[in-house]
């Protein structure tokens, strides 16, 4: 601002068409709105600095306050650019006025120096040559390498030469190390180990992420509990490691003996560690989320099982040698918290993945998900006009499409009148409460006051009743456990209903207010412009766009304000502004979208930013990693099997599986592998007339189905492992 007031008028008189480019996050600072856009280009963050340095005639550094050496000046020096700077800005940087920079002590001199460089090409080239020499001698990698080697080797004579600026001594005089050991290191590819859940949809999410990481030059392998069901990963080009076969029964007995003293008969424990890492809190959260698991089995057995999985994960990690880990959520079923523990054991970063807060999106976060994410809390960055335009466009498109993240039942779209008549809603309106799963980590970790849906409904019932409002509660589409109990609870409450037959967005649009306890529906409500009461800590709460409530009185006060419309135009404008800034953060900087949309920032940029935030450097300079040889072999074998099936009209199959053999065929569903199922699938998939020959039948079968690890001797038959066979059939069980 001082430069604009003191220097720019002088420069404009001589060079009326001059342009000044301002780069970095400072570009979005509101104070800069006052600057003339015909003079100043506010670039924001730029991905290729070299292009902008090359196109700039000179660099200005008009800094008058702050602490520490100004690294931005060192950066400009590294590009060999002529710099005009204040004396304060160059404090601690060894440049010489008129030789390697132009250093000014007042604004008039600053303006004069800028004019001189713009007018005098030979002076500018002289300063550029001088600054390159200073950078090479005092700030380059080569200089720092020599300096630190002298320091580490106690070479005081060499250090004195550095002190005097004598840096011409050849590197070999300082150190017997080979030059190429220091200067020509091999760039290693960044590697990810991704934990995957069983459900096909979640596998798709992980594979999409693995492909997006590949675009950043990152090589990924996957790990999952089961040893079968690998085709989805292999077809996509990624190796996958099963853990189940790595769980040792001998090790299980050893662990049980070792951990007996840590867990008492009631399942209580205070200290619990794996390889020096405290895991007690992780197990306690798991027990809160899935108490039914601990009813079926003892706490000791579950902890032992967790330790066995950690052993298996360590074994896989030792083979893959990942740079970082990717886990699902951080808490959840199948002890997915173990990946979080593994990151502490290996001392490498972990990134948490979860279904995104908006349709078609994923969360990829170095810190956590939901209220543990990097963007949780009250801060929202300022946005420029283009970013605001994109945010508004997304909100408008969202309202048109009215899509949700999780909808598993057929729901009717009805009009407002029909909706009000169905639930006997008075003219005062209704409050909509989309219920949560009580065992969700969002409730256990991020909802300090409301832990059960019963408590929420009772408080909402009391608050809405006192204000003459109807309350409509909607069960979570993935939770059926407590619905019957809650329906009995509301039988005696005339103004309270539990229903999930009406379209979610219809319920949102016509409601007086939405009450959400960390549900993504709360965000959808905000996007529809509906007043939203947040009962817990979520990604969208605490940002000035929700009514944050923690008891019945808070809820009553919020509903009173909503009914009275007492917020006023100014507060409405502020809330709208903050919502648009939140949408920009989510769509433009945070969420990974599996479908491209206008105004949505590229996933590669967002992934790279999140990786860097988590301490991981992408290896995109190495290009997209190739397909592992083992995957190529699998694909070839599978293609041969499919080709042979398609060339036949009939086929004989010998099923060597045990009668009670079951197989995961779709998500977590296991079904028996019967002869009838085999015949049905061969007929349906390849139109083959198939017949089953008995296990003891000496007829030479075309295909023999076996379990993993078995082999056939002295046979010309095509032996196919159960997994491979059923994945070729691509069986889907509804």
C-alpha cells in the first residue's frame, strides 16, 4: 500500500502502461481491493514460478516490517532477477547496492531506482549478472553443500575461507567423499500403501484415489483383510495384499499370554501399547463404536486380533516400503484405526479417506475427517470475484440436481401442500431432523453433548412443542437398528413423526429449519438456504453460518430467532458470504471430485497441496508409474481363461471345493459356492452349456475349481482358483 501511494504515481508519469504483478496468498487480502486493477494483476498462488520470473522485467521488494531474512528475495536472486528493495527488506542478505541489487532508504529513492532499471537495459543486465554471482557464491546448493561438509568435518581453515567469502577452493580439497554421492542423488518415487474396505463402492473410491495419485507420480499398492476378491484391484492395475492368511495361530497364543496381565476379566485396561505406541484410546473408541463386537468376543481376544493385524500390516509395509499410508476415516469397522496406529509405529504420514461432504466427492486429509480435518474450525479464507462466482454456480447447480451422498430407499417427491397435509403440519411449519448412526465416530468423537437419537428427539420435541411446530425425524438410510425403538418413543407425541418415504431434498426445501448432529445433510440444508441448527462439532459448524446449540434451551432460542426472522439483512448477507467461502474451500481446495464439474479445481492440484501439507512430496517429475509385472501376468492369465470360455459351446467343470465353501461376491455378502451357482453363472455370462462332473469322476474336466494354494498334478485341465473363477464370472448378488 505504501508502494502504491509513494512510488507508483512517480512511475506512472514516466511509464503510463506499467503493470505490477502481485503473487501469493497476499493477493486475496481485502486491503488490496483498493488497488487499481488496470495497474495491478493479482495472480494468487501460481504453479510455475519460473514463467512469471522470466516474464518480469524486475522484482520489487518494498517490505518495511516483519522478522527474519526475507526468503522471497533469495528466491528472486535464484532466478537472476534485478531487485529493487528497501534496506529493511535486504537486511541479512549480502547484496551490494549498484552491484547486485538496488537498495533504497526512502520512497523517493525507491521510485528512482525502479525508473533507472526500466530505462537502462545495461544497468539491469549488470545487476542481474551481479545477483547471479552472489547467489552462486553464498546461497546456492553447491555453496551450502561445501559449507556444511566443512562444518561437519571440523575443517576450520575452510570455514574461515567461507567467512571471508573465499569459496573458490575445489570441493575435493574439503572432503574425500565422491562428488556424485552428494550432487547426483537418485530421485526416489513416492509410494503409498492404501487400506481398502470390502464393499465394492468403497473399493471404487480407493481405486479412483490410487489413479489420481498416479497422476502425481505416486506408486500405490493396496492392502485389505481378505486374500480373495482381488480382481477389482488387479484389473485397475494395482497390486493388493491380503492380511487374513498372514495371521499366525502360534503368534495368537503368544500374544494372549503376553497381554493377559494388561486386560482384566471385565475387559478393562489402562495402558496398552504396540511396539512402544500407545493404542489404548484407539481400542476404547472402537469399543464405543461397536459394542456388539465385544459382546460376541472378549476384549482380550479382540485386542490380540488387532495386534495380529498390526503384525501383518508391518510385514506388508516392510515389503512395500511406503512413503505414506492411506486409511479409511481413521475409525470404523474392521479396526480401520490400525492404519493410524501403523503410521505412528513406522513414523510415516497417514492420509485419511472418507466419502466426501458433497455428492461425487472424496475427502483426502492429512489430519483427519469431519471435525478433525484441516479446514474444521471458524476460519474461512477470503475469496476473489472469480472464486465467488464459481461457488455461487456450484450452489445453484446443487439446488437443481438435489443429489445426496447416501440414499438407499425409493422416496417420493411431493409438493408442499401434500407434505403438510400428510404430517398435519400447521402454518407455522415443521422442523426436520435427519438422524445419525449412534455408533458413528462423528457422534462418539465430535458430539460432546448429544450421544443418542433418543436424547435429541426428546429435546427437539419439547422445543418444537412449546413453539407450536411439527417435528419430522428421518432415520439414517444405513441404520435400521434403533428405528423400532424410536417409533415407539414418538407414539405418544402428537406433533412428532418418524418417516423416510419422502425425498430428502423435498423435506429440506420445505422445512422451517434443519437440525443436524454432524450429518452431511446439515451441509445440504445450508446449500438449500435453509436455517440449520448444528448440535455437534462438524466441518460446517462454528463458521457463522449455523445455529450452534448444545442443549434444549439453545435449540428453543435458535428456533425463536428463526421464526421471528430477527437476524436482519446484514447478518443474512454475512452468512451468505461465509457459505460461499465455505463452498469455495470444499469445491476449490479440499474435496476430490470423481466427476469433473465447472468451477471445480483439478484434483491433482488439491492432492499435491494436501500431500505437501502432510509432509509428502509427490514424484510427478518421474511420470505415471508403470503397471507391476505381477498385475500384467494376472491380466494375461485371466484374458486367456475368458478367451477359452468364449470359444466354447460347452464345458465340463470339476468343483473340488468343500461343500461349505463360501465366497465374498459383492461387498460383505458371502454365499455358498454350489454346483448350481457355477452352472447358472457360466450360462448367464458366457452362454455355455456347462456340466459338473463329480470330484471322484475320472473324466478329464475342462476347468477344475480349486482353493488358493492347491495345485493339480498330472492333469491337462485348466486349474482355476476359486477367487479367479468367480471374478471372471463377475458374479453380483443383489
